[in-house]
């Protein structure tokens, strides 16, 4: 019986490891973090003024106009949580509030491809410095550095 339990534990560990290996970070055309909305992709990008812009793409990363997507975020900074709303601006969703000062804290993005779709949560560690390996902001780093 112990042998069967040990085998089950090993199989579960291997399955978990391969699931995390497939969850490689993807960067978009603007060098932001790609969030998979199921059939659509959203690119999370922090602008120089600390606002967030989100571009929408199809599965092949072809730009799509912002339309039925619903996006909100919460910055969990050391000074407290800040709710961030988004408004459509051209083909993008742009935050109406800027991120709090500092970095290293979590930004939780809640996104839906349509108002009826199930909400997907994405936890992003806000690190704004540029990775020397891939050239992306560290929150969207695609290399193993």
C-alpha cells in the first residue's frame, strides 16, 4: 500500500512540474506581459507615467480593438491596496489611476474576454527594471535570468 501511495505522489509531482514548465512567460509586441483570456490575448504594459495600458490580440497576436473585454486591477503596494479601473482609449484599455510609487509588490489583474465569461485572475509581481537578457521589463521577462 505504501508503494502505491509513493508512486501516486511521484506521478502527481511530475505532472505538476510539467504543468509549470508549460506556463512560460510570453511577451507581446509592445514587450508587455501576455495574459491568456481564452481565445484572446491581453498585453499588460506599464507606461513611463506608471499608468497601465492593455492591448487586445487574437490567438495569433494580431491587434484587435478593445471591445467586449472587462478588465480591473488591484495594486497591493506596501502603502495599501489601490483599485485600478480601465477606460477604452483608441484600441487600448488605459488605467484611469496610476500605479502607486515603488515596485516589488503584486498587481492583481482580473480580466474577462466578454461580460458573460468567467473572470481570470493574474498575479503580476511589479518589477519595472529592464532585463539585460531579453530587453523586456522584468515583469514580462521571457528569459531565465
